[in-house]
């Protein structure tokens, strides 16, 4: 997943308590606004008064990242070391007018990095060519429905024509991938479709598999619902599948897996089959230590920095401070100390039972303890 150099850096950093290199896994939010309002998303599921108390990072201010802030991010990362992976997320990153400039500039600064965008795909057909030309390596498209009715159930503030535009866009993206590959003008982005598994779409494996084929996608991954729980109440698990629905879904995945393999398309469930379609971790499931403070960093549109997408604690402001100063600050040192034991104080407001960095932490835990470090850079 990451290079041997990165793993060795984590190994040395956790031994001494101080990072020996900068973050090599980066997430940038060009904005937090979105042109969809999915029922399972915390931006729209959690009431404003709850977000203000427990998760103000989910309050949508509509702010877009200014170019000077983006430049400070890139320059700061270049000063700290080589980045191996960056995700441009949101909100909907394709709403930012300079998203293609951002991805191209990042790829120029870090030519060996994997540059990825996470999008709902509605605007992709209008931006695909410039993103591909700028060197984007991976486009992850959240497609949670195979028909208009399901789409509107899961994003009720949208319109049927948005779904039609998404599907038409995926068809055109599939065609453009074939054309670009044939002419060999530049590298072709990997197309990864993801689907949050719900009681509305669990029976649409066949239809979504067909859409993935039309889009010339490289993968179709179903992922469990992440339950955002505040003050003892879950806000989105009413959309989760039942036990019988989950079994039906798994049967369909197994049924279509051989066909997907023949087409060179990875098809599967991104969770654990024992989770029943809901990512809800017990303390024993969460790997300790957490390595986010040595490997990962999140930049929000206003330039504020958080150590993880599920932590509320702000570590600094790239607009007012140098990134190296923030990365090596007393506050970050305290975070790393707590992360090594997994004992996060309540004021950090880290929702580890909803960890989106779970797979990476497990990978680091195994790799750091291993005597032999494989150079399996992604």
C-alpha cells in the first residue's frame, strides 16, 4: 500500500515519538458544499444543533479553498517530504472551479504520488478530460443507486435528471477511457465505483454491475453504512439492511464475481461479512496504536488542519503557520502520544468507532512489527 521508506519512517517515529518525515498520505477538501444530500451522510443526517456541539467540522459554510491556501499546502508538503497518496474529497470536489488545476499542480509537485478524487459523478462528464490530462490516477465515484427511484430515495433533494446525467456521464467516461487508451495520449485514470449498502439498493447488484461495465470501471465496491452517533442516537442506521437482505446481497456478489473477473473488474464487499452491513467497531476491533499522526493529514477549505477525518481537534492553520511548525508542534506531539495507546481524551472528539482509516492502521501495524518490509507502494 505504501513504500518501504514510509513504513521505516513510521517504525522509527513510533520508537522515538517524533516523526522522521512528513505525512505521506494526504486528504484535501477543496470545499464542503455538495450537490447531493444523501440520507446516510453526516452533513445532512445530523441536526445543526448537534453538529455545533459534537462535530462542527460537518457544518457546511460553503467556503471554497483559495488558491493561496492550496499553494501553501503544496509548498509545506514539499518541505516536509515526499507524498505518496492524496485524496481530493469534500463535499463534492468537482464543484470547485479550479479542481483540475489543483490536481495537476499536485501531480507536478509530486509526480510519483497517487492522485485521487472522490466524487458523486454528476459533474464528471464535464471535467473528465481535463482531470485525465492533468494526471489524475484514480477517480472514485459514489453511485448508490441503479435507478431513478432509488436515487431519489437516497438523495431526496435531487432530481431524476441528475441521475440521468450521472449515468450518461459514466457511459461517456467509459468511451473516453477506451479512446484515450487507444491513442495513448496520456495515462488513463482508474475508475472505481463505490456504493453505500442500504435497504434500498441491496438487491441491485446486477444492475450496478451492468453500469460498472458500461463505465469501463476497474472496480465496484459496496461499503457498509457508517453510523454517526451523537448523544446516544444513531442518525442513519434506519437505512441499513436487515440480516436477510444482507445475505441476499452477499449471494448476489458471489454470483456475479466470476463474470466480473472475466471482464477484469473487481466486484466485492469492502466491509467484513460479519458486520451485517454496518461499520460499528468495538474497542477490541480498533488497532492500537493509531498511526495517523505519523502518516496522515487532512486539510479543510479554510486551511485548518486535523489529524484525521474523524477527529474534531484542530492542529493548526496553514494560512497563519508554516506546515512544518504545525507538524512538529507540542499539540501534535501530544496527539501522537495519545494515539500510541488509543486513549484519546474527550476534548479531541475522535470517533474511532467510525474509523475510516482502519485498513491503513491495520496495514501499518503489521508492517511496522514485521522484520521484513516489502516495497509495495500504491
